[in-house]
C-alpha cells in the first residue's frame, strides 16, 4: 500500500531523497567543472542538476530533523525564480 508524504511516518522517505540528492549533486558538479560545452547549455543542465541535488538533500535533512517541508518548497520556488 502506498503512503505519501502526508503520512505520519515520513522517515521512510529520507534515503530516497538523500541518495537522489547526492547523486544529482555529484554529477552536477562534475558536469559543471568538466562540461566541454560553454554558455547556456551548461546553465541548463549542470547548474540545474546541482540545484535539484541541493533541494533533494535539504528535503532529506528536513525530513530527518522533523522540520516542515514548506520551507524547502519556498526556497526551491525562490531559487528557481531567480535562475529564470
């Protein structure tokens, strides 16, 4: 049976968000420093991957510490709005 993020036991989502965030952050940083294409393509792929990695890691941290996910959502919206 599927339980969403509104379920009382949210700790089961920590490894999923943490591993996804770590992989996205590491591969995004690798693309940022070694990507041979310059300009807008680097921003569109590498830096957005780093941003999503940080957001997934912050969601994992928020779930681990029992914080509300609304704060992570607000930061995600503001960072996305700034990058556009």
